[in-house]
C-alpha cells in the first residue's frame, strides 16, 4: 500500500484556498499511484478557527469542502480533518473529526477524544470529546485514525486525560496508525513530539503516519516536521520544518524500517526560521506585502528588521530613524549602517521639535513637576505617531520590536514603542536576541557589531542604560523563565538561590504590567509560554503584585 | 435551621482581603445564631483566577485560606468554594470544589462536574470534571452542595453537557440544595438565571440557596442577585444586584413559602449600574482613585464621563478638551457645559500646532499624496499622546470612550481614541448609548441636550458625519447584534430582510478590524457577547473578510 503525506500551509476560513491546495496534492498523489493521501487536523477550515466554529455558516462551509474533496476520492483514499456536527442534543454541538473519504463518499469518521484546553488551545470550548472508538478497513488494511492530542496521553508522567483512545482501537489489531495534527512550534516541541511518537509506537508496535500542519496563523506557528514511525520504535522519516512538502511511502518499506531521516534541531536556528515564517504568513495571509520598522540603532529593532527583510525581501521593509535629543551619535550611525547593509530605504526624522511641541502644550499644566517617565513616554509616543502615519499612508504594517524580557517587566511605552501590528521578537528573551543577532551575522556582518556589543539603552533621558533600572539580563531572563515558562512561584525560585528581594521585585513587575501586555500586538510564539492567548492572567489581581 | 448567605465582592488573589471579608460575615452570622453561612464559588481566591491556578504557590494559598476559615467554623458550618488538588495522577491537577467546614475541620467536599468553557469561561483549562456525587448530613439535615454550572444543564433546549449532577444527588433525598456561584452579569442574564433556578426547583422540589459573587474583576462584572428558592418553584427572595449583602433565612420559612421578594429588572438601569460598579472595582482593586477622559462634546465621551463621575466622584475625574481645526464651536461648548454640570476640572488644549508639527515632518515624505485617514489619525493620536502624558504625570487612568458599534466596524484610531486602560462603553451599542444618556438625564439635564441630539461626528475632516461612511446606527446595530450576539451568518441575516450588500460590507468590516480590537483595553462586559476574552476570533482569517 502506498501512502502519501501532504504537509500543507492552510489559511483559516479560506475554504477555496485550502481546497485548491488539497486538490493539487491529491492530483500529485494520484500521479504517484498512492492508495491513500493524508492531510492534517481541521485542514478544511485551517487551525485554530476559534469562535468561527460557533457559526453554522462556517461549519456548512467545512461540510461543503468535505463533499468537494470526496468527489476527488474516486481512485484514492483521502484522510482529512474537519469539524463535524454532533447528532446528539446533549453536549457540545461539534466534534473535531478525521474523515476517510473514498469512492466519492465519506467512508468513515472518527472523532477526537482528547481536547487540548491549555496554553493556546481552547478545544473543549467548541468540541464534544469522543467516547466511542473504532478502526476502518481500507483496501484490505485496517487503519486506526487519530487526531493530534489523542496520541499525547502516552509517555507523560502526569497525563492530562483519563482515557487513551489507541488503547481502545488497538483491540482491532490495526495494520497502521494515522495521526492528523495541528501541533504548533516551540523550540522544545520537536523533541517532545518525537518522544511521544516513540512512546506510542513502542507501546503499540505499529507503523505510524503523523501529518502536521505547517504555517503561521496570526501568532501560532505550525512547524510541520511530519513524521513516519517504524513499528520498532524508530523514526523512518522526519519531514522538514517550516515548509510545505509532499512525500509518498510504501507501507512495507516503513514496516521493514529501511530508512532513518532526521532533521537537525537547534534552538536559535528554529527560532529564526519560525519567526521568518511567522512574519511571511502574517503578511501574506492578510494580503499585505510591506513592513515598516522604527530603527533605533539598538539590537531589538536591528534583529526585527533583518527577520522582516528575510521574510518579505529588503525592498519591502522601510525603516525610519527618529533620534531625540537623548539619542547618541552612534545610534544613528549604527541604524544607518544596518539599513545600508540590507540595501534598505530609510528616513531620518528627528523628534525634538515634536517633543517640544507637546511640552509647550503641557507645561502650563505640568508646571514645575520634574522630568520623569512622562517625558520619556512622550518621545516614544511621538515616534509611534510618525510610524503609524507612514503605515497608514503607504500601507506598510508596523512591526513591533519589543523583546520578551522588556514586555515581561513593562519596560516599554504603551502606544509608543509598543505600537505595531505584529510583535516579532516578543517571545524572545533579551539574552536570546543577542544569540539571534550572532546567528544572523554568522556568514558576515549584517547587524553592526557595535549594535551587539554596546550596553542596551532606551535613550529616553541623558546617559540612560537598561541596567540603571533592571538587573543584568542574564539574571533577569533566568528568573523570568522560571516564572513564566516554568510556572514556579516566588518561594520555589528563591529556593534555587536567587536573591529574595530581586525575585519579588521582578515577579511584581511582571504582574503589575499585565495591563500593558493586554494591549500589545499578537506575539509570534516560539516558546512553550508566550504572552498572549497562551497566558491568561487577570489584570485586576493582587497575586504577587 | 438558620442559613445565612453572604453575597460578597472578592478580589482575585487577594487572599488576606477575601479572608477578612468572609471572617466578618462569619462573625455576623454567628451573632444571628446562624447554623450555616454560605459564600460563593472560588471565594478564597476570587473568580476567575485564570492561569494563576497553574501556580502551586497560588493553590497553596487557597488551601491556607480554607484552613483559616475552618478555624472559624467552631459553632457554625461554612460553605465556601475553593480549588482543590486532584489526588489522581491522570486528568487535570485541580477540581473546582465546594467545601463544608465545621468543627474546625473540612467536613465534606464536592467537586464541580459541569465546567463552563465558552464565552468568557475557561474552566476545563484548569479543572477535572467530577464524576462522583454525594450529599452531606449537617445538624440532621441532608444537603446537596453544587457549584454554579452544575445546575445549568436543566431547562435548556440544547444542554451543553451529558450529565446532570443533581439527578445523581437527588437519590439521597436531600432536604435542601445549595449552589455556590460566580455567574457574571449581562443584561439578559438575571432572567435566564431565575428561569434555570425555577427549572431546578420544579424538577427536584427542594428549597435552594443560590449564592452569587458580586463585583467586577477587570472586564467581567458579577452582579450578585443571589436567590433563595421555595420548593414549590417560586422565588422566596432575590437579593439586590451590584452590591454586597448579608441575609439570614429560617429553612422552615423558605419551605413554607411565606415571602416573595423580587428585584426590578430593566436593561438600561442594569447596564448603568453594572458599568458604575465595573469602573469602581477596576480602580479600587488596582489601587487607583483618579480617571482622565478626553471630552469631545460628543455623546460617547459624555456618557463615559458621567459614569466615571458616578463611580469615582466628579472630583476624581479630570477631563481634557482637545479641539482640532475641524472641531465645531458647539463641540467645545457642549463639552464645557458637561464639565460644568458635573463640577469637574477641565483643561483645553488645541491640537492644531501638534498636528502641524507632525505634518511638517511628514510632508517631505508624503509629498503630494492627498489628505486621507492618515491625517485624521494623526489628530486622534496627538490627543492620545496628550491624555497619556497627563495620565503618566498625575496618575489618572485614562478611560476609553469607544462604543461597541464603532469598535465593531473599526471606526476608531488605534493608539488614538482607542487609548485607555479600561473601555467603559465598549460593550454598549451606539443606539443604547443614546438611551443611556437619556436615562442619565432622567432627573435633570446632566448631559447637554445638544450632545444627544446633534448628528454623531468624529470631526476629523471638514463637515464629517458618521453617516458619511456608516449606515444609520439603528440599522447598523441591528445587523451587528445579529452577527455578534446572535452568531448568525450572512445568509441568515440577509434572509431576515436586510440588504445583502450592506450585510456583507458590515460583516467584512467587523472581521477585518479584529487587529484593532486585539489591542484594545479590557471592555466592561454587559452583553452576552462582548469584545475581548469572550469573543475569540483569528486576526489572520479569511472568513467573511
């Protein structure tokens, strides 16, 4: 039996586009004489469709896509994920299902039982969990069809669910297992995924075809990396990450375990490629081509600009330098050098006059109150107005350049440097931004060395440095990581040897600045816990604040 | 048996504050010789604690609060909601539980089975559903203890769950039922709640004590309105809305059905009181006292200002008038009249110079490109910078004045008039803003009549009116309501008789403007479907866009 995998980049709600991609893959699979072609979870409508699922109209469009795909299943079996209506009045109205289409009709449907409802996932918001499990015979082979999380309750110390769908299906003695997934990237996830697949195959001793979604949907980046597993527990082939791909396998070859193709894994390489794809899809799927970035001469805007140039082409990224009276000469020089290295159009707009204009209006009201964060913010917000004006006039999406460390502690100006349609490095700690800059420069200097080596500064008051008000980033990032990704409390972090006062101060800063993050652009997610949909904390809380 | 109800305003994560409130109520109940005192769902930590629940440290603080409450249960039974740890390794780590404390120890715990995971609710994100149900005997009476949603699967045409906890518990023949709730306000919800309580009592024929949370937690406003139900299906007493309260009941009186106290229900009155409470708690729980509002002379900022004045006191609300070259004289006059009616401090800062300052910088870049939304936005954003500067300098939280109609169609400037820490009327359609203004003026003119009667305008270009680019609000709001609250698709709305082109244009505007709403302040929720946490739609989608 020949089984094809199509690892595709879907677009939420773009039914025509998704259908066309699948039909093209079906044609290819037919040319290869495939018996079966597999797509990923909720491939008809894209993943995650979120509250669009609550519209009957949207579900009808999913059903229509299934019917159209069925028409193409005359000679080939098609495995594809789509929502399906729950015929029972009690319970949620939908299932998250995997279909087998063949002979121009729906041959078989299995619903998903384990509904991820944590981090960025909300599946129990929409779907009823399956309680019945069966397998299907196709061209003489018995197949266990599963959806994403259904295979993830195996190989964990603290399983999230009380049932395990394959334990039920395995009683039928299937010849192989298919899993249709929409499993998003984080820089630890590819390893975790291989671990879970191995645990499954070791338990059931069947070949497994794991088909993942690739492509970004707003902040969530699906990395692909579909995997074919041999029944002996080894990887037969791991597909490339961050790109679409077709593959075809002979089931016998997989059973006999002739190959073993693995992809390289490296945190910074993966973050780099994930963000480039994230930017590309944000623009492409929204129908935009051009970005604008405020370039300060610092490392955050430099890295953001390079990533944008790699995603969109340098000709589509416009940069603006907006020095204030507190900007150093080297900042302007470093920013110009970067723009020139990238061959980019740049404008220089000094903001002192704008700042003075605001202060003229406000000084009768402020009277003799001293310079403080207010005046710093006026500079940042004047830049925001300029950048957004250019965004509006020329149709460039403004990219936000905040890093995760500063977003965490609120070291940024709401409606100022926190402006932008997409946060590019908002899930990258400052220490990783430096590593990313070095990775970018690995084949030659793109980001000026001075941008990387000088002490970080917001340059909003004379001789300001980040380290005036924050601890060194090496320490800050470690504490933040333990709190945000690690979900450790203050006592646990202090017990690891960090200074109590510092830990309490940092955790407090994180918690009292939730109101700023609430109003931030979507953040491209590269870690296991990004700000945004995946981290939901009350603004008006009094915990650690 | 004497049963006390304490309808209290909790604060998320404020363990000391919540404990102190409950101890005070326990003292009162003891003085009244109550046998039992009842608090609401997750009263120890406040509701909804969201991802704070993922911190062991937070759960330990909940457990410590339970232990402290138990110490006060020497002579009185205490019914209180709190998270509890799941001892089983499979499944989620927590239950959402109701405790009975007595004799200084935990007498009984029942876990919640029906976990709301829709709209603003995310309970299955954190909690394992109960599968076992029992009742408890306390001082000779058998009690069925339930948590919020556990009684909501009754009386619906399309029940969300496949189990019904009280169907199991009723086999024990309990003497009465207690339900501890955190059931948030919307202007249809009090009716729905009474309907569900009646359906329960009619089915089980037992008295029921329903104890709700009161008070706002960021955007979600809990309205109180706790209810005591007679076994014959009638209301014995409905507690007041939007305020704390203690009550004590003799079980025999409730069984015999001597009273019937109901609260008045009126949509606009409820919205008014809900928003006033929402503002008050947002400020109070964050530790702020003062607000600032940009006053345009239009109805949205006028209504917002009055509601803020009623929540915080007029002396704590500062208003700023920022006319541009396109502002009409009457706008300034109307705004001044409002400020004077309220006895409020106001400043006037004309923004033409600031606008010209930006245009001076940008005109070499914009060259001969015509005036468009860019220049409109520069005005709105200059105002944003001024307001935020005053917010920063004086510690006033800026209130956002956008209404739901304009937020829906994207008729607002991101980082301009969409600035602010809290959206006051962002869940109130424009047509309801007018009704709210009339309600505010019912005992005498507060909002100048001209503000109410003149045609709405953003005044960002010469002679601009909202109706230049939007349909009349009566039509717009009806279509929006059917799409947003009603979750009807385009075909269904058109089938109701609305113009097809208009419907498609409006739905498209809603969907393509999700990126703006994503960056908006939390919106005080008064409808069944507010923008924010309760409505999760993809930015990068292609549905109806």
